[in-house]
């Protein structure tokens, strides 16, 4: 049997000439989330992202054996 969990994060855009600023500024936080779940036995199995207005929504999908 597997357990599943979704971690959602919202990142807001700002005026800048750097088109990758959200990815660059959120990388450390996302890695900390992944490391924290991995320490508890969770595996990152999928990711998704969508944008709406000035926000980017990032979804991290985890699973682990019971």
C-alpha cells in the first residue's frame, strides 16, 4: 500500500528583465522541501506547474510505502 501527498507552493512574479527569476529564487526552498520529505521516506514522483495572472503554482507529488 502506498501513501501519497501533494505539496503546493505559490510564487509571484515581479518586474525584472530576468525571465527565469521565479525558478532561480525558488530553487533553494523547493530543494529543502524535497530533502525534508526524503528524510521521512517520501519519494518525489512527479511535478507540475501552472501560471495564472502574476502567480506560478508549483505542485510536488510524493509517495511512500506504508
